[in-house]
C-alpha cells in the first residue's frame, strides 16, 4: 500500500475568526497621543474595535477611552491574550498590564501588530 503525503502540522488548520486589523506604527501613535491626547485615544479605541472583531466576541469599543481611559486599558491584556490564542502566535499570554498603563499608546499597538503580522498583514 502507498502512503499519503504528510500534512503540515501547526496553526494552518486554525482559521482566524474575524478580519485582520490595521498595522499601526507604535511610535507614531505614541507621539500623536503626546501632541493631541484625543487622537491617541481614538487610535486606541479603533484598535480595540479591530481586536473585538477579530476575536468575534461581538463587543464594541468602550466610550470610556474618551472619559476615563484607564478602565479600558485594564481589559486590554485579556483581549490581547484572546487574540493571540486565536491567531496562534508564537508569543502567547496576556500583555504586561504595568506597561499598558504607563506606555499604552506604544505597547498596545506593538502587541497588536505582532498578531496582525503573524496573520500576514502588511504595513502600508
């Protein structure tokens, strides 16, 4: 009897749940937040929308990004961990909450970019 060719092992069988998000330059997001805080918060809110759409949990980004941004930042490590698990990235687990609190406009887009790049997104 002949044998069939071996199928590749890995995350090839895991299809992403939702659309792949936009790759953002974390340094630009950080600088925009320093120049105009509302622009940075709008970027973070859009990023949360993209992560929620990718994970497929049906949630929308919180309006608290504009009122009290610390509250949505507290939920970002869990959302990043869920997106990493769905994407099958080499780095798994939650993001660092302390870094998200103090350097969120840099660290959160940086972690999201790792997910999007793993799924084959290209920066424009």
